[in-house]
C-alpha cells in the first residue's frame, strides 16, 4: 500500500516534536499545518522551491547542538540538487533530510519529475553524506525515523509517497513574518536558547 503524505507528515511531526523543521512549500506545508497545526519549531519555506535543504543546512551549521530536519519534495530537491554536494562537503552531523517523493509536480498539474530515474540516496552517499535510506512502507518509515533521530548525519531518507492530497486551506503568510516567528522560537527556552 502506498504511503500517504498527510500520514507521513503526522509521523514526522511526532518524531521531531521539539527540533527545528524546515518545510518545503506548497501542499507539504499546508498538509503539515492541517495535521499538526501551526508549530513554532516549523519554518515554512514559502515561495522558495529548491532552497529548503539549503536553509536547513545553514541552520544545521549554526545549531550544532540540535538536530535539524528538512522536509523536502522530489521536484524541489532536483531544482537545487547541488546542495547534496555542499552538505556532503560540510558534513553537518545534525542534518536530516526527509525527501517526500511522489514523482510529480503535484501543485502544477501532476507533471512527472525526473526523480523516477534518479537514485537520490546514492547521489547523496556519493557526495559524502553519512547515510541514506529508501522507504516504501509504514514499517520502513518507523525504522527510518528512529534511525534518523539517533544516527550522525548528514542523512537522506527518501520516502516514496502517493499523490493523494487532503483538503487544506490556503497558506499565504508573509515569509518575513514566518522567519521572525521561527527566530523567536529558536531564541526562546523552548527552542533551546535561554539568552535574551
């Protein structure tokens, strides 16, 4: 049975409830908000396709004592594929990329991405990443999330999902406000920083 994106997102939120999570744009962000609510540790990366992993990489380099999670889509990763070599070169051991691969650009009509013909885990490993996994079942997802919480990175977990979507409202927040809310959380005791 094909994994459903909303269910996968619910499990990601449960696995990383207090860690910085950078969410890719579009349906992924909207569905995460629908299943988990607005979370202060979630940075929604609006209008920045291809940059989600780069943003998470920067956070991982600056927050060495925290696990940083990127939730990325296959089309968006392919748009910024050079980030695999950059992360492999810099080797932040606290970076986890959860790649939700539905094989299409769902937001623009379902055109296929090139992901079906690309071994993205092998690419990451060839670029010097510490580990990678392919996930196709709920059991594999549970094991991969446990592994990602406790294994030094950088790690890439490619989660194969279907194209089913749940109904969601629009999410049209100002990216500057989203960034400021996330920064406030990072500077708060809940975000791990008690300094003013």
